[in-house]
């Protein structure tokens, strides 16, 4: 049921994998309105939902779009039981599989964009651009309730974008497996592609060495960035060697460095 983009970090890039976990994501989701699922998707036990609208009440396209608009921006969401969140050291889905219900904290999530892609009877497709921590299964159920269908579950979910990476940049696994090992590097993106929104700073050899030794430095380059800004670090050869942070005094502190030879 789930498909789409799965970024994979290798080697030194794993030090920056949190950038992907915390990145905005875009999904294309198909919802079955009027039903609920124990897992929030087609793999769970499906039951008919209790509708708040009569079957013969027809929603207009404008009404649907107006309801979807209410989910944009910062909203409250309760994580589903079938999730990897932990309670007392165990994943919530472990409790769910035993039929146990655990009270979950309501969380603030952000939906940047939400629009209707298609709608035929009780099947609806939507595109969602959201912040980290958003559960599309829960969003689908909440949309179904808001439309008067008593709920909804996902019949398909495709992740189209993660941060700066989109699905059209991806490769099928069999494409990768069918190539020679000497050609594998051609499929890889440089580490700094994870950090496209970070400003860059180029340092001389001495400055780069001091940072790699864990020291704060005052760069000879003029830096007009506020304290707390994360920056990409390049050495005098133009090679990326990590991420630094600008301090309140204008110095650069090392945050995440890779093992390039300086």
C-alpha cells in the first residue's frame, strides 16, 4: 500500500540523517470514506463508520474544499496506536497488537498545503505537504469525520518528496542492483545536498584544522549571520567537511564533521 521516496544515507552521510527525519514531506494519499480501520489503512480490520450525514446528502466540491482548508496550518493530532512511538519502553503498535489502548498525548503538527486531487463517490485522493511528525492515517480519519462520513482509512499512500528530494530523482532498487559496483557512486548525491538551505562558509587550512579539533574559531571571512545559524563548512580546496553553528559572538562552533583529511 505504501510506496514512494525512501532516502538512504550511507557512510559519513548517516551523521546528517536527522535532516531527513525532520524535513517537510509531501504525500499523495487515497482515502476510503465512511469506513474505519484498526490500523488506519487497508491492512487492518475494516468496519463501517457511523455517519453524521445521511447517505442521500450530497457534498459539493466547494464544501469538500472548505473542509480541507480547515486542516491547513497548525492543528492538533493524536498519534495512532499503530505507530512506533514509545510508552514505557515499548512501541505503541506492540500494545495495539494485543488489543490494548494507551492514552496518547495530543501533538501540534503543521500542514503547509492540502488539496483535493480527485473525488468519486466515497473515494478521495489528496496531496499533503506537511511537517515532521504528521500521521497521514490519522489525518485521513479526521478528514472523513469532518466531511460527515464518520471516518476514513488509507487505501494507498505515496511519499513524493522529502525535504529537497523528490520522487523523480529516485531509482528503483533493481536499477541499482543491476549495475556494476564501480558504477554505484553515480547514483549517490553528495552529503551537502541534504543541506541546500544552509548558507556556506569557506575556511582556510588553519581554521578548518582548528574546527576539526573541536575548537571555536573566528573566521577571517566576514560573517553577517545571526547566532544559532547552521552553516555548511568548506575547506580551502572547496571540499565539504561538515556543519558549524554561528555563536552569539560571531564565532563558528563545530556541530557535525566528517572525516575528510584537512
